[in-house]
C-alpha cells in the first residue's frame, strides 16, 4: 500500500473525528481496525514520518536471483509443463530444492507469456493482446513462434464468490427488460448490497438509461449514504473508452463514472454473469413476483409502477435480506440534497451562438446571472452546461 495513501487516510480520520469511519478506512487500506488504531497513534506521535518504511531504498531480501528465474522458466517448459502454478511451486520445492512463493512463480512465468492451465479467459485475452503488440515489434518469425509456443490452453472456470464482509462494501447494479404489465416492456434498474442482500434502489424506465441508474443512485445516497464500490456490467452507461485511445488515456469517464469519482466511489465492471450472481437472482425473483403484485394493485403505467415499487422494496427487504444489525456498515454519511442534485447531473459542452444563446435538447436558452440578468458571451464561446438531477439547468 502506498505510504502517501496511508498518510492521507489516517490524517483524514484524525482531522475529522466526528465523521471518521474506521471500518471504511480499514477496507480502503486492506488492514484490520486494530491496525488503523495503531497507525492513528503513530501519526499523532511522529506525524508523516511514521509512514516512511524503514526499508525504503534497500534492495528486498526476497529478490530472486536471475539464474533461479531462468531455472524456473526452463523447468516448466521442459519438465513440469501443464502443471498449474500452485502445483508447480510444490514440485520445485520437492524435487528441485527451489523454495519460492506461488505468486513469484506466477509472476516469473507470466513475464514470459506462459499461462497456467487454470488461467481465466480474461487473462488469456490480455496475454494475446501483449503477443499481438510484440508481434509488431518482432525482428524474426522464430522469435514470434517461440512466444506463441509458450501459451498453454486454458479453460474458463468461475467459482462461487463469497459475500462481502461489510454493508455498503459492494453494491451490484443491473437493468433487465421484461413484460411487467401486459403489452408493456420496461427496464427495471436495480442495486443490491452484496453482504446483506438488501435491495438499495429500484427504478423502472422504458430503456436501460442513465436516468434509470441515477434514480437508483439517488435512492442509495438518500436512504443509506455513500457506498464503497459499485459492480456493474460493461454497458456504455458505466464504462466507455474511445477506439484507438492511448493506453494512458484513463480519464475518459461516462457521466455515471464521473459522479462516482466525485463521491469517492470505486466503479468495477464485469462481463461474467457469475460475478454478479446476486443481482441476476434478484432479477429472476422480481420477474416472478412483481407482475402478479402489479395486477392485484391495478398498476398499468410506469409512473404508478415506480411509486408502487418504492414501498414494495421495503417489504421485500424485510422478507428476503439478512438482518443488517449484525453487519458493520462502511456507508459514509448521506450527502445533502443539494449535493446529490448537482452530483447526479449530466454535463455537456455547448457553443454560444450569435444570439448569445445555447441549444440543448432541441431548445434554445439564454443565460442569466444569479440576479436574473441576461449575460452575454462572444459567439463561439464554449460553455459547460449542467443538467441537474431535478432537471434544473446551469451554465458556466
């Protein structure tokens, strides 16, 4: 863990004791709450110097010698091929007298584009991409053939992922289309807490939209607070990168991702259904129950459906979720309504025309200051237009 990151987190706890959340800090730094308390005491006593590691600048004692690295690679290619890396580590110690960790073995072999038989499809794709890049720089066909020969066939396998430990540590999000009332297909946008199974937000829209996810986001922030992480699929609502973008172009955010960044929420995406098993099962459960509930309640349009849904989810949680009083929460305090309104916004750049106006959603708007007086900008001036969650418009 980066020393500066530890310093920033602990300093935040000490400087803001009223809002300090040690459980969330422990989750961020990947340590125990007890260690958080030790670092707080160390910071109070020694300041920032407490976080400077004593081994800084020294060569690690565990550095693997070049001859050992070469031996690990050669033995796998000639003698222990097709062994998974954990097993290969055991064989090295037992038969060759080489005692290193399985993570070191994996790092050494993957640096040579050698994969374990238990590697995932995602890792295989990354290796193939690296090989294609190396192919362009290869000086001979022999060199390329040698690299490709190192690839070991892999099969995709996804084990059941255990629940997270904390309430608010991970929220799974998804939207599913279904005929919820006769002749009407709507998309139900959902969020569920991984640790407790609590449905933290739900909203119907005619399509899978940013608006639908923003309404779910608003329910989460209002009712629970700021979560630690979202897990979503790889829809463009969540993640998007231009084709041909440079590898260091990592600040290409969607509107949703930008809102998460403003609140300090991590955003992770996965195309593997097993990784989002809880939200997938929730979709199936609601598809079997809600249409009947709607029919009994006389719900026929999407507005009434959303109104019904808000109250229904509370009853659903009481019946199906785990009790939260036994699970520690890492939700941060709920933001103010004003902050939520401006955070769950759509930002877009507009150009001032000759009439000192800007166009947005097929309408023209004149800009005024906080006193209601029109402001004038030169034609061609670029303006950032902000459409807040309540649909208010701001320009700057």
